[in-house]
């Protein structure tokens, strides 16, 4: 009888670890990317294809579309999405996880030079957050407080 209890506890632990390590990140990525893609690509698939083509040129075709999309959504999501507003748990969890690819220094510089003013530089409009009372934009326009010059009395 004790062996059955120990075996069931070991099996339950193994299944829990498998779910936490393999299934949960896939589930989080699916839920968060669906929301973030609609926010970051208001122009739809044509805007996404344009960004992918530019990114492929920057990296010299080293990565596939899924890896590029993951990198772009995480980096631009963290840069532009205001996480201080009531954001979805899945979005925060996804954005704060590491990216699938690592760019070298020169590719990162090209990435930031190209996509610094995205989506304004691509000629698409920014969606507004209609879930909050003030209907403020989801993209930050101001400089974060830690970068402002502080003057003391």
C-alpha cells in the first residue's frame, strides 16, 4: 500500500514538473502573443510581413519567422507597452521571459536604430486602450522617470 502512495506521489510530481517546464510556457506564449500582435501590428499581416522582411535583412536570414516574431514582440512590447496600467497576467509573464534568440551587438544596434520609432516610422496608427476609463494610449510617449534629470533643493 505504501508503495502505491509513493509511486502516485512521484508520478504526480513528474507530471507537475512536465506541465510547468513544457506546457505552461507554450500556453503563455499563445495567449500573450495573440493579444500583443493585435496591439503591435494594427496594420495586420501586411505590417507584420514588412517588419519580418526588414528584420531578415538585419540578421542576414539567420533566424526563422517564429523566432523573429518572438524577439520583436518581447522587445517592442517591453519598450512600448505601459505595464503600469492593468495588464494581463499572461502578457506580463510572457514579456518578462527571455527571448528565443540572442542577437550580437551589431544586430542589436541595427534593430534599435530601425525600430526605435515603431510604429510611427512605418506609417501605421497606434491603437488606444478602450478598457480603461481615460482611454489613454498603450504606447508610452514620455521619458521614464529614471532617465529624467533630477534636481535637488
